[in-house]
């Protein structure tokens, strides 16, 4: 499971932690239900934001949750999970973007994908995911062609980018794609007036996704010779941080202009946790006492796994429950250290288990324990 927004269980509190897990499991099960078991590989933390935003805007129907059966990722426990069009839209968007990512890896000849038989198999998987995502999008009234067009334009923009190219020129296709997905949640929720503000929030979220990925990968990309937007455009890290902080402010202001039935979790994820994601990427997050004993010091960037090797490791982590229950595990593709989603914590929160910030309007922040 990958993505920018990886919330800490201490800060979420029980109510929001249960809601967050319901959306995560809901996305996973929507992928399985609509597109088959293999599609669950594209489950990701950021994709579930689509489901969160849809639910946050709409009054809760009687069937807004369902009880899912035992799952290895939940330690073989049942759970109440999100259902409905928000989860299906999240699944469709995740599939289309995963398809594009696989095609990009094939085009670059990364790892095993440099071999023709493997590349051919990966292209078939990508094509299947792309078709499945298009069907899923059509079922909820969303044209995934917007996402495909953005991905295709991204490749052309990167090919032409060089020193002096504005970084925002490179991030524009990602901004456009996420803006469209965020805006469609307003349509699904029956709040068309929210489409504009949420499109703006999505545009800034897409910008952050691109920026943080570039910042986190710059050392590994430099070592491997891979293309990186910061290096290609000659953008200093300080300028990238300024753009990231500006995007955070833009998301906060856009959310204030939208109307929510219950925006607590959306606010917590897109205001508080997203800010912490920026701090993590730029190395300005406070250190976690649980990891302090390991001591400081520079570390060489881990060598990434190829696409298929990463998929194999993902399946192993799922079947062994490590991704959910382990205190720490190695990311299947990035090989970065991750914390299990039931253990995830990067804070010493003094009020573990509180109900958390309830979607306050003016942040920084009304909650005395900074959004826990």
C-alpha cells in the first residue's frame, strides 16, 4: 500500500481510525468485487481519499457500511467497511493510474521489464487494468479518458523539459487528473456546488503528489540516472518546499469553500496529515521516539525492486499480515521502511484514543493536541 497520506493511529483516535480503515478496506473490496482479486494490488492510501470525500459530503444512508468477512490484512477479523459509488470511483481511478504507471515502467525498461516476455506480460496487465478502470469509471459517470490524456501528456512534457522549465509545467497533468477525480465526488454526493472547490483542492493535491515523489526519489534517481523533475528543471529543493507549502494552503482554503455533511476525517487527512507528509518528505518532521534509539546519520537510498518483484513481495506481505500488523516492514517496491497500518505512529500523542479534531474551520489548529 502506497501513497502520501499515511495517518498515525494515535492522532486519528478510535472514531477516525475506524472510519479510515473502513474506507481502506472498502477500496480494496471494491477492486476485488468489480475487477477481480489481482486488481487489489493497486490498493493505495491516497486513492481512498476519493471515497472519504464522497462520503463526507453526503448524508449517510442506511447501507453506508457493510460487514466484510475475515481478511489476512486485518488479522483474519471481520470489519465494517465503506460501500457505494465513492469506493467504486476510487477503485476506477486507482486502476487507471496504476495501468499508466506500469506502462511507464515498461517504456523505461526498468529491471526485469527490459526483457521482452516480461514486458509483454506487463503490457497485458496494464491494458487489462486500463479497461477495467474505464468500465468502473463509466459505471459511476466518470470519464477516465481525462486521466489517460493527462498521463499521455505527462510523457511528452517530461521529454521536452529541461533547465529553466517551470516545475509547475511538469506537474500540470497530475494536477488536472486529480482535480477531475476530486470534483466528481461532488457529483456522486449530490452537491454540485462543491465541484469547483474540490477541483481546486484536487489540483493542489496532484501538485503535492508530484512534488513529494520527486523530493523523496531525488537521491535514488541521481544514483540510477533516472529522470527526476527537480534535476531536469534545475529546481532547488527550497523552491519545491515553497510550492508544497503553497499547495497545502490552497487545499485548506478550498476545503473551507466546500460544504460537508461530516467533514471530520477529510479535514484531518487533507489538512493535518498531508502537512505531516510534506514534513516527512523534506526531512523536517519531528523524529519518532520509537525510532530515536536507532540514532541519526545518513543512509544510502535503498535499491528499488522491479515491478514484478515488487508485486511478489506485496503478495507475501499481504498473506503474512506484515503490512497490517508488523511494527515495521520493507516497502514492496521502494524498499523504504514502512510502519504497519495498525501500528503506524510518528508521534508521542498525550491523548491516545481521543475522538480527534472534528473538522474545525480555522486551523492551525483548534484541537489542543494538534489534530490527534
